């Protein structure tokens, strides 16, 4: 059942994904060791250059 809102949200917390991943996490070590820029050339044919929504970065870990 739909209930009326009793309290309004008055606070907002901005959190970065970078802040959530510990400094010693395995993915940080992989990212520092391997250059993933080669992926852009491998997936270029799957992305449209002139229409649609902006893509999510394929190199994002």
C-alpha cells in the first residue's frame, strides 16, 4: 500500500567508486601493471560514432 512520505530526505552523500575500493585491492594492482588501452581498438567497431547514447568506457574496471 502506498503511504505518505513522513520525512523528506535533506542530506546527500556523494561517494566516488574510487573511495570504495581499498588502496591494496587486487584490481588496483592489475590496473597499475597492465595497459588496457588496446581494448579501444578491439571494440571500436561495436560503437556508433554519431548516434545513440554515450557509451560506458570499455576499459573501466
